[in-house]
């Protein structure tokens, strides 16, 4: 049967226009579940000195847009804060700007509007599902996602480049197993510390995920090949 291979490069900047995890397939308004008076987005960057939080509000902005021909442009918003801005978790627990991490889902009050001057009165850190936190690593199909996570100050060795993925596809030749692959820089300020949660001892590391969880981890391409050889 035909093998299926998706190669993707996952970088922080791609998040700006990445396809949504919250879109409701088949709905006339895929983001219609967002409410006008509840501006929700994900933290892109924080600047404590200037009192600015850069927020991706693409999905909230598209709440009135019809699908499936919706364009994938991104919408960014600069939330200004001052001494009067209140930070809190969804359960009411007090928070601070220092608690914000990259990709953290937040609710900004008041929402952007013609009369809004840009100063946020309230920033709520919303609870997030496992899928929302791990969307960069989870497979988006019923196959596998092979991700090379590397330290941003180091290079990815050639043996972990496109040749590695091509070799995996050769191994899976003649099967109905699909796979995706890409490179992801490790970010200390991301909502999940993958180094700690996945018990990563060094970088680069090769991670194999399905749609739900981590299946395999290795630092050696030969071990990766052996893992897929066993599936044949």
C-alpha cells in the first residue's frame, strides 16, 4: 500500500499561522464558540520592562468567519499592562506576569474594540488540556510524528536531517503506516518544560508520538530505524 509521509519544520514563528487545534470541523463558523466579550489568545512574547504582552488572537478574531475556505492569516495583539492590571489563574488564584509562558492560553479583559485604549485591566491564565500543551508534538493523523528536538544554540547533526526521515520511509515501504516529521527547538519558556516532562537527558533527541502520547525516545538514529523495523 502507499506510504504517506509529511515533512514539517516546526519553529516558534510558525505558530502565528499554524492551523487551529480548536477549530470545529464541518461547522459553518469553525471558531463560532468564541464570544465577543471574551478575548482569548495564546501568549507569544512578554516584555516586562515595557509592560507588553504579545498575544495571538487569530481564532478569536475569526469567530465570525465562515469555513471551510477561511484564510490562515494570523492576528496579533499587544496587551499593555500597568500597576492596576490584575493577573489570576482561572480558579481565582493570584498570578503575576512572571507566570506567563509561551503558548499559555489567556483571557484579556477588556477585549479589543474601537473604544479600548489598550491597557488590560485583567489577565486570566486559563486551564489547558494535554492536547493544547502538546500540539506541537502530537501526530495530527492516525500515524506517527517523528520530531527531532534540539537546543537552539546547537546544530542538528546531518544524520538527524531529512535523510533520517527518508530512511524511515524506506523502512515503511509497502505498509499502510503514515508518518510526519520535523525539527523543534527546545524553549525553556514554553508552557511545558519538555526536557523535564519527557525526561530528556541531552539534545538533540528523537521523539516519536502518536495522536495521544510519546511512544519512543532515542538519541541514536539506528535505534529509531530498529523501532520502525519491528513494525513491519
